[in-house]
C-alpha cells in the first residue's frame, strides 16, 4: 500500500501543532440521523420527522449522483481504499488529459494493471476535489445543492455552518494542509506556517465520503489527502497512520466523534476525545461546541499551553 507524504515537525517549532481528527456522519455533518429520524427524535416532537427524512433522502440522491457521474463510483465501488494515495506506487504519472477511462478495461481481477487504472481514477478524483463542485456541477445542480444545504442548515438550527465555522477556527490564519507542501520543501520551512490541521476518519467508503465533504462544503477546510476511510481497516489503524504521518515532539492530537469506535481508538492512542451528542441540551453538538471547550479537553491530556502561543480568535 502506498503512503501519504509524511510530515515531520521539526524540534525547533515553538508553537504546538494540533491535529484534529474528526468523524463525519452525525459529527461534522448530519445524514444518517436525518434518514432514520433519530435527529428529530432527540427533540421530543419539536422537529418535523418527515421533513428530516425528506432532507436526508435529497442528500442521498445528491451524494450518489456526484459519485456516479463524477467519481467513477459504479466502476470502483467494490475497490475501497483507506485513502486516495494508497495506490500511489502504481501511478506512473501519465498525463490524463486525453486518457479514455471508458475503454481502459478496468475490471476484476484486482491485479497490478488494474491497481494502476484505479490509481489514475483516484488522481482525477483528487483533482476534481481540489477544484470544488462549482467547477464540476452544472448551474441547475449547483442551485439545487445550495438550496438543500441552506434548508438543512435551517432545519438543524445551524449544525452545518457551525461545524464548518469551528473547523475554520481550528485552522487559524497560519494553517496548512498536506497538499500545500511541495515535495522539495525543506522541513524547517514549515515552522512559520504550521499550526493546526483537520483530518477526517470516517467509517464510510472513501469515494462517497469525499463526495460528502464537497457537498457539505468541507472541501476547503479538509484536503482530499486528509480523508481516511476506516471501512475495512478500522479507526485504530487510521489513527495510528495519522500519528505516524504527523509525528513530532510538539504535536498534539484530538479526536472528535459520536461513536464508540473512535472513542476506543482515541483511548488506545491516549488522545483526548470529545463525544458529539445530538440532544439539544448537550453542549457537545453544533451549534454549541467551541474552541474553549475543545482546548479544555486537549489541556487535560497535554497540559495547558502557553497562552500567547495558543491564543484562539473566535
């Protein structure tokens, strides 16, 4: 399996870098709980369950449409990988501008030849992800997508926009993602940029998860290289990869999610864990969760950081 670029944080970095490891469904976004009515049920009759289910179905249609029409999902559904660059060793860098994906013969068995063809597809998906849906969808689809996002945010009292706002706050003005780093960059040169990074670890399949990131407007705060699927390998394995990738003496990790698997994985890694709760009375939801709360969990594990170095503007 190929490896995502390791980022070794140099010892001279003064400010701690925090890697926030997020779950997706029912954490940063709402999808399954809309479809099955559990989101509305948490409000004891104050939310229209039927409306929530309808919104969830509309999201499901949009996700499948993006996957099938733009991300080759009908072809590659049965070939899930834990991250987009897991097959990078099979990608020979061929120019894909005039490559005919419809006739390259991608199929079973999953041998080296077909792994190369899948790596090509992953590279094109990463390119589309970096462009954003406004460069991928037609105007009518963009209108429907924007309407759905706004309707969902209204129905959920700002869950989506609040979650995105917190991601922006975690990154700060000096944030960077792995895709910002060139292969010839000197390690020491990241000292003035490196602060915080958002990483996504989802139990869903990789390609639909990337489509969700784009549709839920997370693609400019979580890079494609920072999306992991724990579908086959489990969250503990993904957390281990992330710890190794962002290794360094001055790096902190914090996991945020709603499920027991990420909680157990965080405990195994000795990371702070924040459990998201759908109930409107909980402070650990959106809107509600803020940087002061997140920082308090991190400080319990790592100790209070220098106030000037860790100042967060909200």
